[in-house]
């Protein structure tokens, strides 16, 4: 059997950063927002169809998909994040489907390719340590529903 060598491409989602940082001058930092929807998705490509040969070629593997990093933070020193509305953070990694097996000249089709791996991303929401500060008045306030999901789904084989 021969393989198509048409593996689906891997995908890595980007990062989303909302960060009220600590000000080195001592004045407080404020980010004030309404509703926030943050989505970061990596979708792996589908594998290619196997080549036509005597027994049918093996389908290409699906590409891996990896979700990105989402951060919504207020620095503990004097960074303040306020979200006045619903906040949603979704980080998805979806693997691509494996390719179909190729046609076999002898009437037997080839084996389909394996599905790609799906890895969910990283989500951090709240306060964190920041730059050194003489005060610790930083905060993260969410005045509405907060939903966070990190999914990883492998592709069909």
C-alpha cells in the first residue's frame, strides 16, 4: 500500500490579552469594558485522499488543532479591570478529519487516515502578580455572567 502523503496542516490559535497592568509611576491603571467575547480556535486541516493503486492507498492523517491562550487580568499592584456585562472566553482545538482510503485496482479500498489531535487552550481570568508596587489595590471585577470553556476535539479517523 502507498500513502497519499497529504497530511492535513496543524493549526495553532493566537493569544488574546486584556491586561490592566501595574503602573510604575504609582497611578492606578483602569480598563473598563462592556460585554466581552473572546474566542481563540485552532482548526487542523483534513487529510488527503489515498492514492489509487493495487490495494488502495492510505488516507492522509488529519492535522492537529490547538486552542490559544486567553487572559483577562488586573495586576494586583494597581491594575484594575472592570467588565460591565457578560464575559465569555472560549479556547478551542479541533483536529482535522483523516482522509479517505484510495481506490484499489483489485476492488479493495485503502485504509482511511487517522484523525488529528485536538488540544484545548489556556484561559486565565482574575488578578495576578505584576510589577513590583508599593500598593496592592489592583482588582478584576466582572459585573455579569462569566463563562469559560476550553475544548479539545480530535478529528474523525
